[in-house]
C-alpha cells in the first residue's frame, strides 16, 4: 500500500486545527517550536516544516513573525495552508523543491521513520542542501518502536503493512549515525510527550508515572527521540 494513500486519508478526514487525529501532536510540536525560539534568540528566521499534519507548527511560526514554508506529499494539506497565507509545496523530503542554503531552521518531526534506508540517506543530503551554513535541523522520531506490533493486513488485497506507514525504528546510536556525515549533533534525548488536558484522572496518573520513569532513564512505549543538529561547515 502506498504511503500517500495513508497520508491523504487523514488529511482529507481531519485537516483542521481542532481535529482529534492531530491533537496528540500538539505537545511535541509546541516543544519543538519553543526549542527553535531558544536557539534563534530575537532573530527573524526563514523556516521549513516537512510533514504538515494539521498545520499547527506552520501557523505558530508564521504568527511569531518567521518566514514560514511547508513541504508535504499531500496536495490537500498544502492547499489548505496556502489558503491561510502560508507558503508550501507538494513534494518529498528526498527531493526538496527549495533552493540551496535557503532556510535557517528545518523542522522534521515524525517523518524519517516513514522512509526506507535509501530514502533516508537522500533526505539527509537534501535537508543539508537547503539549510544555510550552520543552519539547524530540529525534529523527532519514535524511540525504539516495535514495528511488528503495528502490522495490519488489508482485507481487500491481502497486503501486509504498518498501519502508519513506518519502515524504520531508531535508537540514539542509529539515529546519530544517519546524520553524522552532514551534521554536528547538538542534542539528542528520549522524551515522553503527553497531552495533559485530555486525560482523565487515571490517564493522568499513568502518564505522570511514565513521564517520571522516562526522565530517570527507564523507557517504555510511545516515547520519542528529540534531536537538534547543526549543519557542518
């Protein structure tokens, strides 16, 4: 099953700011935006987000005064953003349709796990190409995901696939190695992101415990690897 079908389904069903499909991403995207703020100081930036979701990050960056661009394989997602005044292009991370040395920061959150090994190598080279000298890449991937637990079978055609289209699983070492040729690693850590306002008391207690264990280095399911990398000279 082509991943475009998966992405386009969710874009068509729920491409809006209040959609529950994308609401779980808000703590993660908010964290990335705050880190970008810290790194930029008061500078005006030109930023790119790869993988639109519901456009939360693009709108946050644009409202902050940054020159904001988006890249996504879904024409539905890009059209929606452009109607709200944010620039975007339909395309793929392994062939980014923007000029060399164009961006100060590139966001790439929950994207790389969707790629094959060959696509990942192409994507890393492309991100380095479009970033300015010493530009910054900020992002996340799922941490130590057990891919087999999300395998499903299409009842129509019989194809076996990961329900979210993931092809790779990462730990700190494997992710660091991928970027080592083009980037200097500035930060990498495991984080458990939680959408606290939507939890009941039981969910709050469970998530509070998991958050505490994650901070202490005891890791479980549904955690993310957060990374900050700077383009090499």
